[in-house]
């Protein structure tokens, strides 16, 4: 009976998590399919120009230990409690990042690409890689949410998911090469108030007012992939420090941190003008 009850609870948690992200998964399939078309039809433009709700601001979530039954916490040492809190935070912020990039793609990128306006070269290259970045992190977030739903409240490990993510960092190379110039091209379009500048301003004016400090301009959203990439070394190192030396994840996290450092160092060599750290 006890086993049946536990299994039932796990199934309900899994169904809840999957129902929350099923629509997101369908949306990502649509993004990849639409990326292959030319968006030349006027009706398609109007559809892409639909109102998209801005992502909810990342709130200060309760700590893991504030949500878990005291009987469970009492069976863990302080280091393991801290480790669970860090994994909880990584999962939460990865989901928030995906929400931001989805909004960037839906509200800005698709509409601008569909407008027929000829884009400056670096902005065009930056836009082209965004669907791939979105799909990568959506898959990572989906895996993290699934393991959280299945294993809650004690997650054994997320190192294998982060390690797989790090193997895909190469796709960021083109983005980082063009990102800085793309920001300058947007600023130039604003200054000239040309068709691109006017469209960007109009899209920003469509965004409903948000809480103080919540900035959803095109430039701020385009910077988020760069910021998230540079945050992974800190996230992994924080998780490593909260992992006991005799834990099976300890050596994996050390290797992962070195792998990420190596990837970011390679990015620095590709573009010496970019300050990665």
C-alpha cells in the first residue's frame, strides 16, 4: 500500500510537470518548422504579430528547505541540504532563462524577420542562431523539470544534464562573435529612426509595464544568452563546493567546471575583443 501511494504521488507530480511544459514543447516544434520558411505571406505576418505575454519576472522563490517536510530534512546533513537548494535554484533559473528567450523569439525576432526589412549583417546572424539556442535550453530545462518532478523532494543529481549541455556550447560561437555588433546595429537603427528602428520602438511600446528593474528591450533580451553562458561556471562551482568529496558527482562536477572553462577560453580566443569573465 505504501509503495502504491508513493507511485501514485510520483505519477501525479510527473503529469503536472509535463502538462505545464507540453505546450512549450509543441511551441518549440513550431519554432523549428517556421524557421525553415520565408515568412512571406501577409497572413503569416499577422499571426506572428499576435500579442505574446511577457515572461513573468523571476521572483525570489522559497528556499528548498522551506518547502520540504521537516522529517525529510532531518535525515540530511547541512551540506546535502545546501546542495539540494543549489540544484533547485539552477532548475528555476534555467526555466526563467528559457521563458525570456522564447519571448525574445516570439515578440521581436519573428516579427522583425517577417517584416521584410533588410537586416544589418550581424543582427541577421544573431537572429539566425537564436532558435537553436532556444531549443537547446528548452530541452535542458525540460529534463531538469522532469527529474525534479519524478525525484522530488530529493534530487540525486543533475550533473549529467549539465554535462550534456556543456557539450553543445559550440553553437554559441557564432552568437558571441556577432552579438556585440548586433547591439550596435540596433542602436544605430534607433538613432537613424529608419524602418528597423521604428519597428523596434513600436514592439517595445507594445510591452505592458512591468515591475521596476524588469527590462524587456530587444538589446537586454539579446544579452541574456551571453549572461547565462557566463554564469554557468559560477553555478557549477557553487554546486561543486556543496558536494561532498566522496559523492559520486564530485569528480564529474570538477570535470564539468574545467570543460566549461575551456569552452569559454576558446570563445575568448575566437573573439579577443569580447570580455567573457
